[in-house]
C-alpha cells in the first residue's frame, strides 16, 4: 500500500492507494460513524462495511441535488450525531460529492472520509476537496472546498464495475495527461490494449500518476484561483453537453476535450497533429469523439457556467500534449 499526503489550508488529507475496505474500521476513531452510500454499492458491499449508521441514497446523477442533501440532514438529526461524529462516503463520484457536501455543511462542518468505488471517483471526485451538488440541472453550482481526512482506495470494487463506468474514469485520466503529463499520455497511447484490464499493474500506475497530477495542481491552488482551473479542460463544453443530453460525465467531457482542442488549433495554439493524437486516444478508450447537438442549448448552459465572469469564460486550451493553458474567451466566440 502506498500513501500520499495533501496539506490544505483547512487541514491535511491522507490518500491510501490499494488498501482494502475491510481495513476501514482501523482508520476510524470517532464514537459515532455514519456511512453514506448508494443502493447499488450497499447491495454489493455492505457486508464489508464497519459497524456504523448507514444512509443509502439512489444511485446516479439524478440524486445529486439539494433534496438528497435534505434527506441526509434529516437522517443526521434522527441519528443524533454531533460535530464529533464522522461521515464516510462509500461510492462513486456522486456519493463522494454529496457526502462531502453534507458533512462540510452540517453543524458548520464535521470530519469525513471517502472510499471511492469507481475509477472516476478514485482519480477525480475523491481528490482535491471539491464537494457539491447540481441545481436546476447545472453541474456542481452549489458546493464547498473542504478536504476529507482520508481517502481509502480499494481496487476490488472494479470487479463489479460496468465497462461504461470504466470508460468514464478514463476520460478524466486522459484529461489529466493531456494538460500535465506527456509521459502519462504516451503510456496511454502505447498500452491501450492492457490498460483497460483493471487487474493489471498498468491501472495501478495510471491511478497513482493521475492522483499525483491532481495533488500537484491542487497544492498550488486549492481554491481554484488560477492553476487548478486547468483541471476544467473539456468541462466547459462537457457540462453543457451533460446538462442537455443523456451522456455520462466521462462521455460529455471527452466530447468537450475534442471541442477544446479544435478551438486550440483554430487559434494557432496547438498543432493539428497533436489534436488528432488526443482524438485517437479518446476513441481508442471507447469514448465518443463526435457530437451533434443543438448549439443554442449549449450556449445557454455555458452562459450559466460557474467559470464565467461577465461576458468572459476562463477556458482551458492545449498548447502541447501535457501543457494546458488558461485564457479568457468571450461568450460570443462560443
């Protein structure tokens, strides 16, 4: 087991890579623990959970809203928890976001931890301290930045992970490599046959390197005032696509990355050959690389994007594979 540490302004966070959920109990020190999970994860893995109160929510993005948070607050009241109680989110990105948001807002903040069960959650949602919910269909528009006490990553959860969820995770891995690491991007190119085998050593390397990338970026800019914005590569279009379609987060971000590199090429920032490399990797990992949607719907969603300031949007371009750059782009250009 490898351990990584993040030092945030509001506390530190330990990330335990390749640790078993059966050992979770040894990391818990509070008198009362509350587990938040979804119905699917609970059905498969609740026998491995430590002794604690369990709150189950419905699986999927449709649960990521204030109504679900209100239900959790009501359960907190029923369980008579206090500020010294501890919350553990065991599930994918939706569970991590909701559990972190509920814990960081109830009684002005309680301790919490994550046990991410999907590839997407292990490389993205559980790392960096962003916790939030959607509102009126707009992604993560209500939230906090508060670090979990620890993140425990068990790869055994991948045994029951549907291929679509695996592909969702690879979208964020590809994004991280595209903005920050030529070496990781080349590894993805060269090992496309073995990497999707989640039992391989390759996936452990990819998770470790992607987590490292995110920790390096967040350590420079915890509250997203500059460098951390690079992690939004593909997300401006991606969130707009996700709001107006049935595409998953990873699928939408993949299409958003394609649109972002096309703009990067049109502005003379990125060589066309590098844009084609990114599109090829996206396609080879089973993710969509073309889109046919109503442009006015996308424009309307982008107008309400939280990265917008006045008539400008902080947009992430590529200058090179492994080199993302943030520039203002006028809404009119979209």
